[in-house]
């Protein structure tokens, strides 16, 4: 995958908060020769990380709710 195509693809995944796509693109980060592209990729990876962290927080909250319900039912 070319650098520009990777950047555009991960941008779309971030905008749409598609976790599976973000993870997939994170597995295949290309090498960058251009400093501007490197900086762009770094910023995008940071945004992707924040989205994944937000999703993890949501899942943790849901797991806590399930544990509370399970505890209540026992």
C-alpha cells in the first residue's frame, strides 16, 4: 500500500471510527521518506489510539454493568 493511500485509508477509518479497519491499517504502517507524511502518520496513529482507548473504556463500563447484574441475580 502506498503512503498516501495508507494515510487516506486510515483517515477514513478514524473518521468513521471503524475499529477493525484502524487495527488492520495499524498492522501495516508503511515506511515514510517525507517528514510531512511521517508527522501526518504520527498524528493519525495518535488519533487512532485515542479511538481504541475510548472503545476499551466503553467495553469496560459494559463489563462492569454485566458483573453488577450477575451479582444481583445470584
